C-alpha cells in the first residue's frame, strides 16, 4: 500500500528498509529509525520501539516480533504513549481503568465510542491491527474549499500590480487542485486595504466557472473579474482567492463545445512537475511568470532554514 504520509509512519515493503538507519546516517548524517506495522497507530508505536530499544538496530517490524513480546511492551507503556492520546484524554481513560496501551487495545470499542468519541474508538481498533484511520486522499469528501491568500510586504496601489498578484494566486490554486486531484466550480476573488487605512476598500467577486476545472488559464481569467472593482491609488494590503464547490477530478465532466483547447492541455500538471523539480519560482503563466518577482511578495529573510525538506538549507558543521 502506498500513501503520501509522514515518513516515520508509512508502511513500506520491509525488504526495502533492511538497513535504512545506516544508509541515511552514511549519506546525510541524520539518524533515522523506522517502524513498520499494519496500521498508523501501531507504526508509531513500532517507531518508538526502534528508537528506544537498541536490539532493533533502528528498525522495528511490528508483525515480525513475537506476540508475547508485543503484549509485554504494550502492558508496560502508559496509554499516553499512543499517537493522539494527550494528557487530558489520558486522565479520562485512567479514570475508567485504562492506564496502559494494552488496556486500550483490549477495551470494548462500543464502550470507548460511547465514553469518548469515534476517533478514540478508531485508535483502539488500530492497536488491534485493524486499519481504521483513512488516508486523507482516500476520503470521499476530500477538501471542501481551498484558499490562497497572502498579506503584501508592500502596498499594491495599481490594477496592474493586483493583476499580477491574482495571476500568481490563480496559478498556485491550480497547482494545489492538481495535487489533490480536484476541480472547482466556484471562485471568489477578494482584496482589502488595512482596516486602519483612511480610504478603506474590501472588494470581492464570486464567479461561477463554466465547468469544474483546475486549469490555471480559466482560474486566472475568473480571478481578473475582480480588477474593475480595484481603485487605482488604493493601498491594498492583502488579496486572495477562495475556491469552493470542489469535486474529484476523476468524475467525468459534461461536454462543453465552447471550452478552449488549453483547458485539456495539462498546463497545470506541467507547471506542477517543473516547480517540483526545479523550484517554485522558475516557471509561471502570463503575469504570474514575470521576472523579477514583484516587490509586494512576502519577505522571507528571517525564514527558519528548512533543513528537513531542502537540501541546500541543510546545516553545515565544520570541525
């Protein structure tokens, strides 16, 4: 089973992870422990065991361990060690006689649901090896809305400046729709001055798209419907887009004879692939691809180094 999820709790093929700790330490100098199990909750527990128990050598394959050993470990660990059980919930569990992980795994799911909620019940089932927490991308509802909005580092005072901001946001929204495999039917574009400005203005427009889409050209065109409401000379501090009425992209759309060819050309997918490989600011569409970048973009000089996700921001140690 493959899913986009936290690295330390995925459930990969055990043979591919025979020596992950030593390989990661050798290649990038970062110690890594791996927990492999039938469910996310057990994978978290296996990962903790891999970290704390030297005999595992950094890798704990939960199903491969002896049943009596698993029971011994779960009976000794407090219920607070379970993924998602905070201190307040722990006190409530202890009050009804559930103090260890083994106690929660053995508890009656119906009783747990009545006393707490369905989330705690699912956690108890997961401790038994029953997958009960659905991956986000497998949820039938998926996202209900998508918002792309930023405050400007410098006020935008012209329609051309706002046109570029809306173009960039429409492109970002299209990319996120593609990644979530969704399309949108409604788009709301909005902008606003500071609440403390003498000349306050908060224009917005709701656009019903001709057909549900994730196409950046169509989203940009719809976002630009806000421009006639933008006052030249106004000092706008923020703008954004909100996409609603989201639907799975796999659902077939009714044939629209008036749709342009670019809507089916995969522009959003292409931009997403290039940005993933070469960087977010390398490729843009129309006003959203102008270089150099706009002066109003959020300043990030004080951004904390993203050492876990960007190779060029790894800490350097010199001895």
